């Protein structure tokens, strides 16, 4: 399975660079922040109602 035209070796290199830049202790904090951002985005998308649905009501 390819992730946006990236091969296995490219993903491995990206992971290694992230580990070198942020270190092992910062990675969980970074992922926690990304998770909160994704959850906030999903909550925002669920809160937006389709205008067509309002017309039907």
C-alpha cells in the first residue's frame, strides 16, 4: 500500500529524520497534539450542517 506516492524507503527515511529532529521524548507529545487537532477538525465538520438539509426541514 502506497501513501501518497511514497514508497517504503521514503517513509522509513522520513521517520528517521523526525526521530533525529525531535528525539524520542518529544514524539508522544507531538502525536498527542496531532490527535487533538484531528479530533477538533472532525468535531468542527460534524457541527457544520448542510444548507440543503435545513431547506428540507
